[in-house]
C-alpha cells in the first residue's frame, strides 16, 4: 500500500456539493464530472461521488487507500475471510474494491491491477 489517495463522500447533488466545497476550501476541483469530483488537499484529495438511484450509502466518509496490485490484494483479503466486495475497473488500468471492518466502517482500495 502506498499511502492514501483521498477521502470519499457520497453526495445527493454534485453541483451543489461542488459549489459548497469550492467556496469552503477556496480550491478549484482538479477533476469534475457529474459522477465524480476531486479537490486537491496537498497530497490527499476530497472526492465526491454522486449517489446513484436508491442504493444504500453510509453518511460518513470513506478513506481511499492507494494500492498496487489491487486485484491480488482483493483476492488475498478474500482468502483471509475479510469482508471485501465490489472489485471492478473504474477506468482503464485502475481498479477499486471495498473492505468493511467488523464495525461496518469501510475502506476503499484503489490503484493499478
């Protein structure tokens, strides 16, 4: 693992949330779309993810951990009986998955396959 990538929050309204954090932080997004927006905060990012449909979303932030060998890490944690789910490619060459701890808190892992 190579440190953190960012902290992700699911948002109801991307435009409203982007405007809020832009004003609050005094920082322009490094990347912005209808589904995903990132604000640079030093080496860390505040990441906004649009809610989709009526899915279940936790109200707290999710730490995103940078990882190399994301697919292999997923398989290793799965074999170790950890609560991992959602392994998928988010864009070419970048994969992600979620790990839930015994209390239900989530960590997201992101990086090269």
